[in-house]
C-alpha cells in the first residue's frame, strides 16, 4: 500500500480523484492518492469531512478485492478499521476502539473516519476506494466528539512517518483478508468494538432503549442484546446515545 503515490496539493475529494484515475486505465493495487488540502471531503451518510489544511492525513487507497463476495464486503471495512486501530495502538496514547461500523476512537473521541466506496460489476467487487481521514496534528476540532492524535500526545507527529506506518498496518490486515483469515479478522474486530458488552442507551425507530453490543453479523449489521434477545441493526437504523 502506498508504493505508487499521487500527491495533490489540493483537490475536492481523494476518493473521487482515485475513481477518476482508475477510469483512465488499470492503476496498481495499493495506489495512494493524497492531498494536503481537501476542499469537498466526503464522509459517511452523505456528510462532509472538513479538516484544516496540512495538519492531518486525508488519503485514499485503491484495491481490487475481487476475492470478496459482495455479501461479505463488510470484511474490507473490518480489515481497514483494524489496520488503523493496530497503528494507533502502537503509539500508546490512550485506549483505542473501533466504533461500529468504522470510526476509530481514542479515549472515546473520534480520531479517524473511513469511507469505502465500491464498484460492483456483475456480482464482483471490481474496485474499492478506501478513503481515510486521520486527524493527526489539528488540535481544535469542529465537534467535541472528535479529537486528534496530537491531542493525546501533546506534540506534533511527522505526517510522512504516520502515513507510511498506517499504510503498512492496513496492508497487513488486507493481506490477512486476502489469505482467507476471515474468522480471525472478525474476532479481532469484535474484540476492538467500542461499548462492547457494556449496558448503553441507543435510539432506534423513535425510541430510546438500553442494550449491550455483542458484535456484528456477516452483513455488517450491529448486534445488540436487548432484553435477553439478540437484535441486528443497519447503519441507518440506530444511533448511539450514552
Ligand atoms: C466519516 O464520515 O467518518 C468518513 C470520513 C472519510 C474522510 C476521508 S478523507 C480522504 C477520503 N476522501 C474523501 O472525500 N473522504 C475520505
């Protein structure tokens, strides 16, 4: 990951640039598109991703995961989340967790968002663009629920070093996925889940309720134990409250 690198001083969205590049012909697997100033960053659920210029990492990786049946595509999200989780754990700056589906949290604050966009052709995932927004050196974040690596360490990180290490960790997990070590990935992801096995409050279908996160199913739905019953939720169906 990251050996073939496209650096852009400024762009709208590295995910969109990665798609444009791949349309121009095959680009090597692991191609990295990175910018210093992303002006229209795309986030999950149609949100925008805004960060200060030059302070963070905003990049996309191109992969060809044709070996994953579309029904199992959540595995890619699990592998990428774990790669970033592994990297941040090496820094020893706090407690690292993965908030389902793929927000990376340090001490309960989001430090990294992931947006994976797939291109399916005839029942095959032909191409995936893995977009990663990692808050590194920005200390003032637009929302109190977000933070950055620097906020937990107190001094700046070298962005190039962080990029190299993150790419390595994501590659290790991607290879684990390619080598069919799916049950290990699923179990590591379950272990890393934020709020797992804790009694918490959620909101779904107009109601607050308490439940305990137990894991995710193979379609990537969140599994909650609610009143001794296991229930599954899609991303659009549930909110975390407290
Ligand atoms: C989220 O909403 O949590 C996901 C945010 C993903 C942001 C990254 S930044 C690099 C890449 N390019 C984009 O336009 N979005 C992703």
